[in-house]
C-alpha cells in the first residue's frame, strides 16, 4: 500500500504535459501486451496488465481533478 502512495505523489509532481506523455506511453505498452497475448506470444510478465491498468486510472484521475480546478 505504501508503494501506491509514493507512485501517486510522484504523479502529482508531474506537469500536465508529462502526465499526458506518461498516459500515452502506458496506453501504448498496454496495447503491445494485448497484441502479444492475442497472437499467443509469451507475455513476459502477465501481472503487468493490472499494474498498467491501475497506473492509467491514477493518471486519468489526476488529469480530471486538474481539469475541474
């Protein structure tokens, strides 16, 4: 649980542009992992799906909070 708080703190320190870049890179990584899975290639770390999905949700939450301000 402590790791999540440090990740969120690190994300809060990023600018809007850096957050957008991080978001796009995570979406691209998720896409690549899904392609590997669909083509029946061995996915090196299947647990990465959940980590990426949660990081994307954290970034989207921060972006929405900033938009509302």
